[in-house]
C-alpha cells in the first residue's frame, strides 16, 4: 500500500533556530513530491514541488531535499519565525494514478 | 486562498439529515476536488471533477455524492449524515492536474 510517513509528529523550537522535518514514502513510481504548510484553521498552501529528478528546491527560508533512491525527503527551515508555527504536510503524487497521497503532517510550534 | 470559497464554513447537523457543501472558484480551473481531513489521517480524496458534469470517485467516496453543473461550482452532498462524517472538508482546484490550491475548509459536526 502506498504510504507517506512523517516525523516527528510534533516539534517545538525557539525563534531563530533551524529545524528539519522528515518524510519517508513507499509510493513507486511517483511523479513529484510536495511540501505544504497548513496554518491552524486554514487550507494547505504549497511550499515546494519536486519531480523525481530534482534533489533540492528552495522557497525563501524553506529548503526541501529529495533522495529518490532511499525514498526520503526533508524540509529544512532556516532562522525560524513565529509565523512558521503550522503543520507541514508531505505529499507524493502516484505516477500511475495521478492521485496525491498525503502524510499526516508534522506540527511545528515556534516560541519566542 | 487562490480564489476559492467554501460554504458554509461551519455546520452542525443531526444524524440522518442531508447536507450539501459548496465550493466556488473564480480561477476557471478545470479540476476540482473534495477532501476530508481527520486526526491521525492525511487528507483523503472523496470525489473529484475533471470538467462540467465529469466526476469520479476517490478513496473514501461511500456516503457522498457530488455534482458539477458549472465550471465554478462543485457541490458535495451527504445524503444521510452519520457521525463518522464529522470532519473538516477541503475543496481544491487545479488547472493541469499539477499544483492544487486549497480552499479554507468547512468544519462539519454530525451529532
């Protein structure tokens, strides 16, 4: 069964610190891997999209990496801000069905 | 929220009653999707549409029906609501089936 697993489930960091979120998936073959940010009470918003041939993609202080051989991705947040407090969701697109498979997310809290 | 609105934003209803949720877009995107989000689960696809009057089932479609009579509107109907359908429902749109843009969500409680 195609799965996307994220770790940790939750994370607390201090403002200004860096952090890395992990995503492991079993979807194969896949078209692309996405990271979304979801603020409380809002819909998910796309941060990055990487195809299977891309290793890294940045969006401001957010940098996503992808290792298609080990089926792992990470999202690195640099110099965290209070506004980074949100859930971060890893999503993998199944090449055969075009369906998106969502992870359960990592809940990040940034404290001053 | 990329020109997507959902209505209502919150609803409480009783078991056995019909409920219709509306998704409206101003982007003229071809594809529209309904997802539900529950604790401990990733977003799960209920139904999707690839054009006016063209719809198909997702992975959790039992108990739900959809209709799309206009490009801009995608309706999700719970024919007879059950407590297991208490959830947050998100509509999403995309143009070429790639990037999906999500609406603000509807929180539905079935008592």
